């Protein structure tokens, strides 16, 4: 009795095939009389069925397939669709020399339908089909590949252009038992007059083959029906199947149609009402209805209308998106590339900035289409690093293998696109690559292609817009001030510069390539962004280093006292205003043979034409201010590492710099914030501070006069005044602020400033005055000044005769 159900399904399929893919048909649920299908335990093969034993070790292999080989049950549908695609490719190639093979059915397609009532799922194709012997050989031997045999036969005939077929039919087919208790395969081959059924239960050591009692219902092709397990009945759902097909088989060449079942409640006309209406029409002219009768009828309650449930079936094409990466670049328009971006950029807002379509050839051949988005993904924007997933999908001949491979490093995970290879060695389930080295080779090539794409983007010429010329009444051209246009790459770089800088830290092999993609603002760029290559080309003849200054923002670094001498010498300085910049600089150290040098460091060398004069001055200043430097170091103690004579200060009396290999002020601030966040001590993050004093500044020379001599004579009682000591401490605080550091002892600093204000304002005592005791006062009336003319509105103020009230 089970075949009545199959015959009904075949009839439904025949009706559906006559209509367009989106046209459906309806069946009343009350009229449907589904035949009961026996469960897997109750199933008994027909008497005329041939029984075959599976090949040796089949049970062991089946156990591996079901329990170990596939980690995700969803892949069963991918395997069945891939096998169906193979069968369609076979008939297409064979029909090139034998067109009559397509006589029974010209459409090459895959159709999927489900039945939630009996928990079944059917995948049908119009491919080459299988004969009786094919069913025995291909489905009776685990891991026997019908596709492999087909390729071998064609290669013997020098038909090597069919490498697009996906093999391993045997094991892929047996993934059906992941979700099915019983599998029924009906198949019809053009070389065989009969249509046969292959059937087996999950865990059974044999299978059955017998002629299909429905006759030739397929015309040509194969129909696989899965009788779902109790824990897999959710696969008999249209939304679930649509999602699976879209995920795994979105770009399969042949169209995949899914039959969607929907049930709606519709109104039906009552037979009694229908007869009343017919009688009323006949006697309409003979009967007159009075007002009382009308009111009586109006007062009657309307009877509820009868309804019935109607089931509707619609065929929906799932894989309508083309796999454009398989075509030649010259054949694809920019509009097609942009449209395909929306297919692969799920979860990313905005458009694509650039794309790269290429074929990689070598030991591993693959095709790829990579996209760079314009907008940064939300996970990057909100700092959700742990939720960042790769944006590349790995395909083998347009069938999705995985979208979880890390084909791009973390810093390039914003790249979206597809990778398709015919050379990937797969294990029997297509789920895990046999050789991880293959993925590493692909990843290496993809990273370089992605960086080349961004590099080409950065080197594009500035796009030119057609200029509209304004003229006055006399025909003269009106000159309009042109706005400075920003290169599209700069707009993109502002969103993704942190990713590239992280790439410099993490990706040492490609560090040189990434450095050419960086852009910075400098002390001479007037707000523009320049590359390191441009900086090197702009260097002065005496300059041997790339000078940098780090800070929390552009305004902070522009006002830094460290820049004074460099501005005087017209030496360009690179601004590092991102938190990651100093981490990055610690990794690269140099570019194009030019060392990076932080101008906030004590040992920074400023190029000068007369090095001998500079050295003689330095020695003279050190000798002159030795008493002051010795006394200040003793006074400050561990607050500073040492006192040095500055060679670069202009207007400032002092500044705190960092040692050559220590943290800068900006780096100390970043590391302290991280230490506080994790509850750790910030001692390790403190910079080794060097206080540089300006030997030409009057405050410093005055302190020299007030400090003790270098070698005090015996018996001398030289005492440093309190004012001099307070001034020395204020000088340290001033130097800390100039260098971007925080003041260590804020309370002591405030006390010294209070003393300074007291002295400057000649205040004898800082004692507070007594509180005032004002007398009690009566409440004053509100001030009515300026309220003239606001006494109120009266009806006399309006002229009622002028009002139009109609």
C-alpha cells in the first residue's frame, strides 16, 4: 500500500512540472486521504524483491558514517544535492553525442519536497539515472564511486573536460542514514526499460531491489525518499530546508526547486444560503418588503460563515544567485560584481569598496573573488573581538565545504568572498580536509592577494569630477574656491587602519607589504594623510631617521613642546594618535632602512650642519650647570632617573622625556589604564623619566644661583631657601605636564601654588574669615516694571462686527 503514496507524489510532481516554478496548486485537506506508510520497524519488502547482502565490512563502515564521520547532520542534504548535480552533469555530457537521451525530459533540475504528516523528505533529479545493475554496484558498496567510474570511462574516450563532477557517491549517499530510518531510491536510466526501487533500513545488513510498481513515473533520473527518524522530523519543514539549501548549495549549477506547503483557512458558501439566493432571484419582482420587515431582518444576527482548510503547494527556486567567480573577468560587468557583493556580504552594511577576481595557479589551483567593504563590521566597531568570524566561504566545484575555515588572519577577517578549488583533497565526507598544509597554502595566497587589492586601491589616481563653471551676466567665469577632495582610500583607511596596524604586529611575513598601506598625518602635511614612502621622499638631506611623536589626539601632539626645535629646522614629524600606534612601532623599528625615532625620547638626534659646535656647547653647558643638576637629582630622588641638559628646548624651561628604551608618556597612560582595568599593579608601566632643563632659560639660570655649589667648603653652612626649593619642585611639575606625564603629588603641587599666590597677592594669612550674619528681610513684592499693557484682555478690545462667523 505504500506505493499508492508514491504514485500520488508522482502525479503531484507531474502537475507541478507543467506550471511555472512559482505557480502552485491547492488541495482540500478534507479530501486528502493519505495512505498509511509503515514505520521502519513494520516495513516488509515486496515478495518480488531481490535481496542483496552488503559488501563485507559494510556494517562497520556504516557505523563510522553515521556516528563518527559526519559531525553535522545537516550535511546529508548537501551530499544528496551534490550527487544529483553529478547525475545531471553526466546526462548533459552524454547528450552532446546522444541528444535522444533528453527525449523523456529536457529540463535538468533538482526538486525537493517534504511531507510533515508522514515525516518524509524526497530529493528528485532528472539526471542520468541508474539501471538495476547500477543500483546493485553503486549503492551496494560503501565508498564505491559511480562518478569515479564515469570519469574513467570518459577519459578512455579522451573526454577530459568533465572534471567538474563531484565524486564519492557511495559514502555521500549513506549520509542519508544520519537522519533516516529507511531510505527508498527510485531510479530510471534511459538504457533500461524498467524503473527500479532500491530500499534498505538503517542498521540492516542487506538491501532490496524490485521493479517500481508505479511504472515509469520519473521518465529519467533518481528519486531518493528519506523516512525520517523521530529526532530528525524537523527536516520536514520548508524554512529549514530552504536555509540548508541556501547555505550549502546556493551556487550549484542546476536549478533547485523546493516545494513549499502552506495551509490556509478559506470561506465556503453554504448550500442553504445558495438555494435561498437562487429562490430570491426568481421571486424578486413579485415580493415587496415593508419597512418593518426590513428592520426585523436587520436586527437578526448574521450567521457565521463556513470555512475549510486548504493546502497549497508552490515550487520555489532556491539557488537563483549565479556563481560569477567561475566566469572570465572580462565577461562580468561592474554592476554584476556589485550585485554579487550583497550575496556574500551577509551581515555587513554598506557597499563594497573594491574587489579582486583571480585564478591562482601552481601546486594548488583555485578561483577566488574577494571584496573589501566600505563600512567596518559592527563587531569591530563595538570591540567584540571574540565574535569576529571569517568572511570567506570555501567551495569545491560550487558546493560549500565550510564557512568556518580561517582562510584569512584576524586582522583581515573583514574581507568577504568565495574560494573555489578543484584540487582540494577531501576525505570521504567532504567535511574536513585531509592535509592542513593545503589550507595553509591557500591562506598564504589569499592574504597576499587581499593586500595587493588594498595596495592597488591606495595607488589609484584621484577620481576627477566634471567641473561646472559659473559665469556672470557678462559671460565672465566666476572663480569659486575649490574644496580639497579626499582620496577614497583615505576614507576607507580611517575605518580600517587599526586592522592594518594589528596586521603589522601579528603578520611578520607580510609586514613590509602592510607598511606600504599605512597613512599618517604629520607636522608638515597640513591635515592630509601621507604614506611612509612619501615621508622618506620628503626627508631633508641631513635627516637619517623617521621622527614620530605619540599622543592621545591630534591637538595634543600639535601643541607639544617637543616639536619646537623640529619646526624651527623644518623637519617633518609623524603623528601617532591611535592607541595601537606605539605597539606597532615597537615591532617594525625601521622602514626603507630609516630607523623610527621618537622625539619624546632623551637621545633623539636632531641633524645639524655644525656638529662640532653643538658638541662644544653641550660640554660647556654640562660643566656650567653641574651643581644644579647634582642638587636637583638629590632633591627629586626616584621621581626622575637623571637630570640632563636639553639640546632641543626653545621657550620652555624644562620637560620630562623618556629614556631611549622606556615607555613614552602616551604609552604609560595606555598601560596604566590596562593595569587598572585588570586590577594589576601599574609599577611596570611607569616610564623611566629624564628631566631636561633649558640652559638658556632665565628660570633655570636663577635656580643655578640659588642651588648649593658643587663642592661645598668645610664649615660652610649653605642653606637653600624655601622659595628656591618650591620653585624647583614647580619646575618638575611643569616639565611633567610639558612632556605629557601626570603630576605625581597633586596635593603638594597645590600647596606650592597656594604659597605662590599668597606671595604674589601679598596676603598675610590664609585663615578663613568669619561667616556673615545678614539681618532678616521682608519678602519683596514682585517687580512689575516692564509689565505695562499686560493688565488683561477685555471683550471691548475686539471688534465683533469684523468677525466672519459663517
